[in-house]
C-alpha cells in the first residue's frame, strides 16, 4: 500500500508518493496561485495526487490515505484560520475526501515537517524534537515522547506569532512584533530590498542582476560572505532576531534537538553555529550533553511531504487496526 503526502504552502504545493517504509517514489511541485478560493486549491491538490501516481506508474486505488500539511490552526479536519492562505473555517479534509474518495488526514504543516524530520531526518532515533520552519511565514512543530503535540485545541506551535518585539512591526495576525515579521523568508527578502535601495553600491545588486524581483533569502548571505557591509548588516539583524526567538523556544521546551527547516536551512553552519553559540550563552543547562542541539534539517523541502505521508500511514493503520 502507498501513501501520499501534501505540503500546502502560501507559494507552492508539494506532493509526494511514499511506500510503507517512507521511501519516496515520486515528487511534484505546483504553484499555489494565491489568492483564490479553497475549492480551487483543493481541486489542484486532487489533480496533483492523481498525477503523482500516474508518473510513478501506480494506480490511485493502491493509495491507502493522503496526509495534508496546511498552515494554520487545524481541528477535526478543518483549517480554522490560516492567514497566508486567507482560510477561515475551511473543511479542507472533507472537501478533498469528496474529490478523491480517500481518507484525508489533515495536520498543521509545521507538525508535518517536524514529523518528517523526526521519523527520517535530524530527529531519527530520538524522542523529542522541536522544528522551526522558515518559509513564507514561520511555522513549527513539536514532537514529545515520539508523538506530535498540537495542544488540546490544535493551536500549539504557532511559533511565527510569538512576540519578540512588543512595539515592533505590525503583523497580519493583528499583533505587533511577531517572530515571522523579522525572520521569515519574506521578511528577510523585504529587509534585503530595503538595504539595497539605501545602498545602491551594494554587491547585492550585482548578485541579483540589478532586479529586485530576483532577490531571495540567499542574496544577503552570499553578498555578506563576499564582504559586502550592507548585506552583513541584513544578516546580522536577521540572526539577532532569530537567536532571540530560538533561545525562547529552547528555554520553554528543552527538546533534544531544535531543527531549522525551510530554504534558509541550506546555509548550514552559517545559521546553526551562531545560533548554538547564542543559545548556549543564554542556557542555564551547564552540562553540554544535556543541552538542546540546534541542527539544520536533513530533509530540506521534503520534510513536510514525508511527514504528511507517514502521519497518514500511522493514522490509517491505527484506525484500520492493522
């Protein structure tokens, strides 16, 4: 039997077909094309599921269940609120079950990524893991004693909306100074563009071919590594706020591993070394073997689809008594 994992994001929708061991047989990526109605997005997800099976030479009848990781607060198959998707009380699981006639297991996208890293990546063999996903926004997930922890109401691990500056930047959630307003990929890109406008001599202009639309989260890191002072200032500010947020999360949860996911995790040591240094300095745990280790995710952008597929497998087998 096979399982499909879907990672629904504000920019792209990822899909993967996995066998029972978690080995991926086929992956695909399509644009989310926001803004548009939830039904249109679900129709694309349904088509993506069929297409993935077709490309892998697998009949969709052989799929046991589909796991979908979505941003926002998830409860009983409903996305109660997902600001980046403009979802309010969307019965996503029910809509997809009507389209695909398969059992749909819906979970928060941060939890999906955390579960993926836990079963097959940076947390493999451990019992606890905290995942921080840096993408369009900031998400996350918690694994405690080998299980996803989502709170009694499904609203835990909304790490992007932890306040790290009470008088800071306004957030679309209605608060000010949210973590994701400083450390999401979107915030990093916005800060990079601002620095470029203020510094027309910056190497960042050359790296993006003089086109602000070509700026991505790697632009300031690449320029800073080449000695560009404006880029270094962007990176320093990003790392300062990221360190504050990560230190708060570690102080609260004390997991064995805090895993950084999303595209920025590809920077590897440039992210994890300063984070480990800052968090160690703030830690009240003096035994190095008992301190949380901060690692880059091992599964990159596949963490969410692997986690969603394996979550669907576990839930499906549990319900069927297998």
